[in-house]
């Protein structure tokens, strides 16, 4: 922390420096034409809804990293994603806390939810903002751990929640587990909806062929073992995956298969026709 020997003046400078940094960050975002949600805190309830709530438990006081705090429970607009003040409205309370910190007074711990490695503030937005402005890297917090169906890794901005939400819905329709669950990944959230419909249709045809009912878990595993893995293996040998994920390549070729031959057959002739079509589309 920069010090002039006058704690009150230093606290005022802390606030002005934090406000200036927030304005410059907003200007930079506008100049780079980045999405509006880049500097907005992640809303806790939307994150948990997208990931699927399972339960929670309090684990008490912990020292947490400030850069692990990604969002808030009350969707406060007084601070941006990096907890810089967005207006002068919070100045009085902010400077009072900054002054107390500079004088070495005891600051109460904040209260947070923990989801994976991310933390969401229940109470303590001003304290986090002051700590970051004064160069701190950790803060004491009362932590409640929230368990979710999906891993929150990969969430950076609010727009990332759409992909997580669609993936959660896909896995409810197609309850893959273990290696199969980790292998089926797409980047476009709508592809999860299309893939879910495709697997359900595959399962319906399977039950018709075998003349018996199969539950969703059985269909999901059989689709992965009997359809997805062999097809992806052929696509990889044929050089048709490219920069796509395996699931994206599978979804593309499954759609093309119906356009080309209107059948469920996989053989060298189909692969060759798909390769020729891809080369024509990419100009390779």
C-alpha cells in the first residue's frame, strides 16, 4: 500500500485509484468490443441453477484467495467483476473500511459460498474491494460449500452459464458416467440439445429392433459403446475430426449421413463420400 503518513488521505486515494481503474477497464472493454458480461460479477443463483444444486454444508472460517471470488449472491451493481467501485455511491463506506484497514483495525471476515474453486460473496463486497485495492491477495471468510451436479471449471463469464446449463440438461436426458461423460463435449450449447435428441432417437430405434424397453442409463452407455466410439474411431482414421471435439465431429457426420444415404449404415463408401464433401466445403 502506498502511504503518505496521513491514513485518511491514503484511504481517499485508494478509492480514487480504484474508481479510475474501473473506468479505464470499462473503456478498454468498449474499445475491444468485448461482450457486456466481461466485467459483470457472476450471479450465484444462476451459476448453481446451471450446474444443478445438490446440497451444502458450512465449513467455518478459512483464508481464501481474493482472485477466487468470482461473483455475488445479491447481484450487486456497485462493483465490477474485479470488485472495483462502479460509482461514487459507495465511497463513504468504502473509505471508512479502507481507513480502518490502514490503521490496522480488526476487519470482520466476509461470508461466501464455495462452488468448486470459485467463491461467491454473501456479505463483504466492500471489504473485498478494499483488500484488492490495497494489494492484498487473501482474506478471511466464513465458507459454505455448495455441491453441484456439474463441475464449475471453465466458467469465466455469464455467457459460459448457457453451455453449462445445456450440458446439465443433456446429461439428464443422456446420463453418461465416467469416461463416457468426460468424452462427450461440445462448445455450442445448442449442439447439446441436438445431440440429446439424436441419442434418444437412436435409443428408440434400438428398443424397436430388440423388442424390449431400455432405461435412459442403459441407452446412454450402449450409444456410447456401440455407436459413438466406433464412429469416432473411423472419423479419426479418416482425418475427419479436424479442430472439432469428438462429439462435434460425430454430430456433424451423423447429420451428413442422413442427408447422404438415409440409412444407418457405416462403411468405407460412406466415409469416402463424407471426406469428399468435407474437402469440397473447406476447399482442401
